[in-house]
C-alpha cells in the first residue's frame, strides 16, 4: 500500500460529528476532522486543522475544510476566540492563529461572497481577542492563558520537560507552561521557560498575514476597511523589523529584558512565509538554514544545551514546520532548497511507513527514524502529517513539471 492510499482510507475514520455537548467535548454544528483515527486527540484542534485541511483539499474533500471553518466561526461567536481544541478544558487558551488562512483557502475554492462576508465579521472578533488579550507594551503580541480559569496550579508543572525552575512561583510556572501550550510548540526551549516575557515571531507573522488577508477580503467584499487593514499590516511589519530582527536573522524577543532568544528555530523563517523579510534579510536567514537542516529534514530548533527534554526541539522534525520552511524558501525564490526539503520530508514519511505501516506525529530528522524526544506516547496517523505529505508531493510534482 502506498502512503497516498493509506491516507485516503483513513480520512473517513478521522471525521467526527458531535452536535451536542458531551461531557468535556464541545458540540459543533458540522462534521470535523480529528488528528488520529483512534485513542488520542479525539477533538477538533486549532492549528492542526489548517495543515490537515491542506491534504483534505488536495484529496477532493474541501467540504470538510469548509465545515471546519464554519465550526471555528461557531466557537468564536460562542466564546470570543478559538480554543486550543474543542474541549471545555481548553477554554483557558487558544492556539497559533491560522483561521484567516483557512478561510482564504476555502474561499478560493468556493468563491462564495455571502459566506465570506459572514466569516469576515467573525474573523474580526478573533483578531480582537489577540489584540486585547495577548498584547504587550511594545505593540506586538505574545502567547498567554486566562489564569482565572485555572483552578489547580499543581497540575501545571514541568514534569513533561524534566526540570524544575528555581525561585519561581507555581502561578508563574503554570502561566509559562500554558502559554507554551497556546504556542502549539509545547514544549520548546525558545524562551527558556520565560514565555510570558516574549513576543513571538510566528504569532506576529501570522497576525500580519491576518491583516493582509483582511485587505484581500475587504477588496473582494467592497467594504471601506481595506485601507485601515493595510495600515495595521504596515505598522506590524515596522515593529517586527524593529524588535525581532537580530542582525543576522529574526528571533523571538524578550520585551522585559530587551534581549533576543538564544535559540535559532524554524520560527525564524516565518517572516519569509509572511512576506515581511526583505531580500537581504531572507538571504541572511537562508544562510543559517544549515543550523536546522539534516539528512532527513529540518529540526524544530537548532541543537542546544538548554536543560530539559523538549519535543519541539532537536532532533525532532514536525510536519507544520516543514510546510513553513518550504513555503518560505519558495516565496523568495530559493527553489533548490525548498525542493530539497520537500523531498526529505516525503522520503522520511515513506521510509517509516514502509517499516511501520502508518504515519506518525513527528520524526527524528537526524537519524531518519522514530527515535524522537517524546513527552507522551506518540499517536499514529496524525492529520497534519498526512496533510503536509500530500502538499509536498503536489509541490514536487509541480516543480518537476
């Protein structure tokens, strides 16, 4: 069996329909996709769904992607934001914002202006969440958590990482851990357990893309807000280049200590994905690609000696981060590099599928196998692995043509 055939056979087992609340599971009006066919992760997740939908669309299942958008719009109208996942215990935080990008993907298939107008107004409510609940003093955004919804601080320790920060309150540690959960990169060494003090490259680049998408949507809808969104995007671009450009690359920035993260990661390629970097900045960033690229793909973060065990770190390679790097390189004309990394991702998925008969959440891109840094038992057939695999195959086919 090929990987493509396996994915095709496993899409339906990953579709759920739960219209009424069921315990902690939040009822959603339309069928949705979950990351795995069984056991773990049996709810709709936020950023996972964006990457999974890339594969669904390529598989001719755009209706599921549209359903997921409508479900996310429902969650925004109900709660004011999109939770980490469709469980009540996720109502203290969101995840990296990709809803705007999902909406654009779906609109460009169906071209339904009436649908877009409704979603546009809902999208503005989600944008407002990030701009009011996750804003910092320097005008850029950070990840966070609603601590008023946390009842037991003892549940949120660094047990998964294997370290205990000294001289820190339980509340401080819990807020940092849950902010990392909102980042989607739970857990990673980028901020050395000072998550609440940092503005994040990926988050601010995503919000820049929101603002540019609002420009695009406003133009389609013929409303008067187009210029306003353009100004917001220009302002964010200026602030990103002011605070997050470290001279040789973009880095996360500690707005409390006025210092950069010491960890180079795939996040440094987000300004290229978003189209923020100048040609010179892109060139300097690409010159540092060898800090992340190995024989079988790209690691989340460069090799480092930060205490603890982090799954979003060397030597692990993740589907969404391969997508970001390939798109970033492609958009600035680095086709040789983008094609090479796309091929590496396809090859590592193929090789491990041949050995195990399934797809996995992440891979060791240094050794090419499943010897990964785990903080929990790794699930099979993770949706974003399928989505990004199909995207890479399609990308390579078009490149070859």
